[in-house]
C-alpha cells in the first residue's frame, strides 16, 4: 500500500466534508519522506533529491509490539508507510501516556527529535511498516535548507494544532461530542493526505486507545459510538467508520479544519 492519492488541501474545510472526494484534484503519490513533506511546503527538485538521499532503514512491527526510541539523546524519526501506531512519552511517575495516533503518511518523532533526552515509545496498533530516518541527516538539512525547515515546522504546527483542537474538545464538550470530534479529526487527516475515495475510512483503533486520548473510559466510547450511530451520524464496523452527516457533526462539535491546516492554505 505505498500508492495513495494526494488531494488539493485548499478544498479541505468543514463545509466540504460530504463531497471531499469529488472536489479533489488527485495524482499518484508514494509514501516517501519527500512526498510527505511536500504536502506541507513546495519543494524544489534539488530539495527532493536531498531528502531522497537521507539514510533510511525499513522497520516492521507486529500488532501490539512496542519499540522504545532514543537516538544519541534524541528521539528517532519514523515514517509510517503502512498500518497505525501510537506514540507515548515514557515518564518515571506516570508510566506511558498515549499522546497521539499515527496513520500512513505520518512522521513519528520529528518534533521530539529536537529535544534532548526525550524518550518515546511507539506501539503498533496494527501490523506496521515503518521507515527509520536518520535524525542526523534530517537535522543537518533543517539547518541548511530553508524549504525543508519550513516543511518540518509546518508539519509540527499541524500536529500541534490537531492536539490543541482535541484538547479544546475534551475541555468543552460532553463525551459524545468528543468522540464525534475525534472521528472528524481522523477524517480530515485522511482527506488532507488524499487517502480517501469515499467517506468511509479505516479505523482500527481500539476503544481503550480512543478513551485514553479523549479522557473517557472505553465503556463511554462504546456508548458514544452507539449513540452517534443511532442518530445516523455514522455507520461503524469493527474496523471502519462511515460518516453519514459530517457537516452536522462539524456544527455540533465546532470542529474546525481551518485551524489545523489554515497556515498551509495561506501560501
């Protein structure tokens, strides 16, 4: 599954959820470091070549397998090519707290790699194919190449914005609205990368993981999913979600993709 579709991010707003696919201009795209960073900043041929020459190593994880990441005092960087994974920060007091989930086309650890002694734990939520990327090579390019610096900063900003939006939802909304907001978040992330052809997307995350991210129990997550299905907002299976009324969900939850991706659309 290295071939995906890249969409026109200018069309990704909450008003266009229902016709996301029809409005997308698409082209073939490989899940590569240069391809992913190219979503966040326009890259010259020279920059693409430089990123292609960065040292990389394939890594495969089985479902529920953990990997502790620390590279010379800095976190390793991984590109998700297939599967889903979560990121935790290991602490002596709290153990391991899940900070985020990552899907194909995401880069794990890029933000953390700029901090010293920042231990991270990657948990494979499904069978995963990752690409371990040289921290030294990326950091050297970050120092010397303006396009790469802008792309990396933009990627970090998007992920920080996702976290802020999720936190806002958790502090202002009831459990059902939190879950609906999270489903829209995942949908918008798929759409931005152009990974969708319909309003149905893969959702292999357990209710325990969703609950930990949203600050509610897995029982609450199950009840909220059932309530959203009864209201005909979604249709769910064991490993997928279909959004039936995404615009109405966005209105009721205040989900704002402009807050997440708006700085990219300014260019």
